[in-house]
């Protein structure tokens, strides 16, 4: 299992980004969560097989229509169990 914890920067709030991430994660069979941050970024934590996690990373760079991703800041992935099914946190 591979874990990936990242902050997505750019125009990522108010464009359906969290919903996009949740749907992509569920399609890929990933565990984890997504949430908005007060600084306008979106934070994502995922866990799954290597190929699915890489596919999610690629999806985060693309984002949904209306989004403009300017960067991904990788964070340390904790060893805590991640949500299944993939969840939007408030």
C-alpha cells in the first residue's frame, strides 16, 4: 500500500474540486479524505495500490474544469488509518 498526503494550490476552491477528488478516489478504490483549507488550498490524503495512487496524483494536477492547479506540496503521510470509502471532510 502506498500513501500520499498533499496540499493542492491554485484555484481549487469553489470549482467542485473536493467532489472531483472524491469521485476519482472512489473510482480508483482509494481510501482517504479531502478537505478545504483556510488559505484557499485543498488537502488530500489517499492510500491504495501504487498504480491507483499515481493515477490520483495525475488527476490532482489536472483537476476539474474551472480549476487551475499551480502546485502540489507533499506532506508526511501519517500511519493513521484512512477513511473508506473516500470522504469529504468539512
